[in-house]
């Protein structure tokens, strides 16, 4: 399916679901199209997020989305700068055909990431990393239930089943390594605090929060909490580089533990490899993911501490 076909399908689903909820959705426009398609249901200030690249069933999507909506609603209620669920519809997932959709308040983004010159991105990520320290402090008090080390557990194992059918660039030994690393990640997730004594396990964003920030005329807003999880701060910092980490620490964040960070970076690479399962539906994504394979292969296989 091409990007345009994927986007057209997402618009159709977003408009159908939105109108069921009483939205007008007369002038829908696509804001973003990668793992999710974001559709602004203009003229209403509502953005529908439509999963487009996932191995999850609608029921599994909905379960993750309910956790996300609960966390973001809790954060918004405490004044944390987040893109909140839309107040115009109930804050719950909506199933339409084979997808589960969520609806968010439209934010008028200024200076979007896609428009930023490449030479400015490192400085931008470094600045935004300082904001993440405050987000982690806010999230530390979240009282609700979350799964551990999502989306690697259990998503990587589900992706492995698809990869065994269509391995693409992965060799049989690669697939065996993925099987081993899935088992390691699952064992560590079953007792994260025991695996890393002294580590602070808490709710974290789950998906590079220093990247998932919208800059608006009223300030910055964290977005895309669909991978929200119980983990350590190192999960959000994995792969971000020393400058980002130093900015995080300067802003009051806890300095990462080297052993925990190394494990989380290995788990992140497992997540990247698992994501190859969706490239048949978006071949252009392979060009982003496959260059990471040599880095994954060069590391020792993920192992329990």
C-alpha cells in the first residue's frame, strides 16, 4: 500500500468515526503519515490518530490507547504541557473497521520538526531533552496500571511471528537472535526492579519524548504517548547521545546508570529490528530501519544483567 493509499484510507476511517461522534469533519487534512496517520478533522479542532502500521489487533490497539488516554488525561489535569484528548468527544478509543482510533485536541504547531534544517536538529533535540526532565518528574506520580517495557514486550514477539513468514533482510541466525532477545526482554520486564536494583521504575513516555514535542504559539507540548510504559528514565534516553543526556541531567534529571542505559539501548535496537515486520506495507520504511541492522549485529546479543 502506498503512502497516499494509506492516507486516503485513514481519512475515510477518521471522517466516518468522527461523524459518528457528532463532528463535522468537512475539511479533513493529513498532518502526518508514518506509523500513524494524523488527520485534522477541520473545521473542528480535533485530530484523529489512525494506526496504519501495526501488527496489533484492534483489541490490542484499544488496550494500549486506553492506557495512553488515561495517562495523558491525568497529566493534563495537573498542568503538564501535553496535547490532551479532545474535549469534544469521549476520551476513549473508537473502533472503525479494523482500526482503533483516538481523538486529540488540535495544536497549532509552529516550527514543525519536518521543516527544521538538518543542521539545527541536534541543538533542537538537546534543548528539548531538558524539558523531558520535568516530564519525568510529573509522570513519576502516575497511580494507574501500566505494562512494563512496552512496546518491546510483548510486541517484539508478535512481530517475530510475522518476520519468520517474511524475513526480508534477516537471516535465519538473525531470527534466532531475535527469539533469544525477546525471551531476555520478557524475563527482565517480569522483574525490572529486581534486574536493576536501585533503579527507579516509573511511568515514562516510551518513545523518545525529546523528539515528540510540538512547539506552539503558547509553548511546547509533549505528544504521542501511545508507548507509555513502566520502565526507567533510561528507556526514554536510549540512543539519544551524550549531548541530549547532559542536557537532561542539567535540567534536573537523574544521571543514567551505565548498565541500565546499555540494556535499554540493546532493547531499543530489538524494537527497531522487530519493526521490519511492517515494511511490506510501507517499503520506504525499510530505508530507515535496515541501516540499523549492522549496529544491532555488532552488539553482543541482549542479555539479562
